[in-house]
C-alpha cells in the first residue's frame, strides 16, 4: 500500500491521522507487510500483502454469509495479526487470513508428492493435474475439530506459502481456482472467473463509464476483486487516485496483487465510518452489494461526507423487495427513493441499462418519475449528485467499456483447435447450472459458436487492435481484462 495513501487516512475510531509504524517487507507499491498506527489513540492496524485492515484489536476477520452479516467461520483477530507482523512472521499472518469460504477441503495441498522439478513447476495448478481428496468434507472437519484446528491451519499455511512464493508467476484465475475451487469448494470460483461480460457487469459499466470520463479520485465500495476498479484505473491518461474498500480480505488480496496493483485497498466493513477526510473523492461507486448493507442510511451519510461538493455517487444492482427471490436487506423502489431523497437522483432498472449498453449507449440520466416498469424489475441502480448538468442523456460510448484492458478470449468460451485447419473453434458454455440460472441473459447477446482465424489469433497475441478484433469485442467474444488476470 502506498505510504502517501496511508498518510492521508484517518483512524475510523477517533479520526486521528494514521502513520506507518513498522515495515517488515516492502515492494514496488509501498508497504507489503507492516504496521500502521493512529497518532491519536495509538491503535495499531496490520498491512498484510499490501492490504490495510481496519478494525478493533479484538475484531475477527471472519468468513461471512454472502447475503447477511452472519459469520460462517470465525477468523483471526487483528491483535494476533499485529503481533505476528511485529515478529516478522509474515507468511503465518497471511495464512490466518485464508479461512476457507465455507466448509472447504482441508486435505487440499497446492503441491502434491511429485518430483522436485514438478513441485517447483507452477503448471501443476492447471485443472487436469489437480487431485481431489476422497475423504468427505464432513469427516475432514470432524478431524479438524479433534485436532484443535491444526488440519485447517496446516492447509492454510501451505496455501499461503505457495501463493506468496509464486506470486510473480501466478495469474488472478490461478489464485481464484486455488482458493475458491480447490480449497473452499465454492461456486464463487465461477462468479469471479467469468464476471467480465456478465449482464450485471455490463449494467454497471453503463454507469461506470460516466465516472471514467471524470478526472478526480474514485472510491469503489464493496469492490470485491476489483473487476470494476480495474476499469476506473486502466490507462496512462487516467493517473488518478483509485481506492477500493471491502470486508472480504482474500478478494482484496487478489485485487491488489493481480487485478489493479496501481490502486489501494482497505479491508473493513463499508457501512461503518470511512477512514477518509471529508470531500476526498470526486466519485463514489458501489456495485452489487448495497442491498446487503444493514445500515444503509449511515453508509450514505459517510459517502456524502467524503464526496466533493459537485461529486457523483453511483450505486448499481441493488435488490427490489417487491420482486422475489429476496436477498439481504432489500427495500422497495419507493423505499430507495425516500432513502436517496435529500440529494438529486435518478433510479434506473437493470433491463434498461443492459438494453442501452448493447446499443453502445451510456446510462440515460434524464430525471423521471418511478414507473410501473421500474417497480417490476428485480435489480435497480441509482445515480446521485448535486451537479445539475449531470442529469441528461449521456450519449454513446466512443468504445465499448468491456473492451478496455488487455484483450483476451472471453473465458466463458471453451476452445478447440480444428485438425483440418489452423482455426480455433469456440463454443459458449456456462460453467455451472447455478451460473446459468443467475446469468440467463448472457446468451441473448453472445454467439453460441464461432471459429477464429489464425490472422485474428496472431493479432490478438501481438496486441494489435485490428478491425476484426473490434468486431469480436462488440460480440463479447473478446473482452478487456487486467494484464495478470489469466496465465500468459
């Protein structure tokens, strides 16, 4: 984490200024492992693998249910992390933060009993070479309980040690597979691997593109792994401050070390007091999370406090209570309208945003009343600002936002080399039944099958953006991602 960013933060408990207290490991982005102290109340906060973690000394970094504030598994206390970092036990501190996302496979090992050469080869992470434990998960967790947690701690330590040692050779999808699929046995592996191009991602980009054109600092709340943070930070012409905040440590680790290394990330609950001075950000963005916030009013007050006078707040994809199934703490469209009422705002439906995006249009922010069609939509978004000129039709994209970044074949497509030619045959395949249920609209705007010529593949590999590549971007066959998203 950048030292300059740390020096501009304030303590979430007493609002005192923060400073770097001790650095146990640095990297090119600043403090990699170390301790940050409040100059006023003298509380210490850990920085683990580039992520600053804020909370009380007794607070635990738990694994939380995705749709509530209920802990699934208890994690490590912040005071324990601080003690380990002061003793320079960095790997152990990192390992204690890798609590599996649910009842995971505690017998999973990133390196199996193979030859010495194979044990050092990162290619062993590929799916075809990963062995699965035959011991049922419920038996593993009984054994873990009988061993006072030693089985879980051992697995987490080996995973942490492997990730830290091979970080330069790994990609985001490698680490996602290791942690979510192989260790945690979780559907979240698919959610994060195939998020680029999802309907919800396009709806968010329709609004995020308005923020992209602004020049001030951006705060991405509940940023997850930084799929949208990447969009705000990409491009040499946009050298502005971008900060992400989320309560899930592992997602922030992937965001900082693989997705958006130029941004800064803070681990804390986003509906608590934010560690920033007033008027710090030109734009505040939050996607696919607001309906999980219990303290929505308090969160909004904090957003408005840290927002510049003519800044913009965009909150996308929060659930409508009138439409089932319900998640978290949803409100009705009228309930959200009252909540946002003291600031000029416009409520939008996801269907409108996706339809406009596919026609290369940004979100239409012309003010209007809540319609019957809006009440009947499950997913809503809002844009708020005191800037009157913002509330108009925003026009069209100069280029599709989902094509910004390092162009790759959309991971949702499986590929096969044709024996009769050098062409690559692609086929759209949902990674799971749950993913297909959640993202049925995906197939409405993508091609089911196609072939890619050697010329297109050569241009893709060389980084040249020829017209054929732009056509495939518009068909969502190619998408823009961070440079370290997939293996080279």
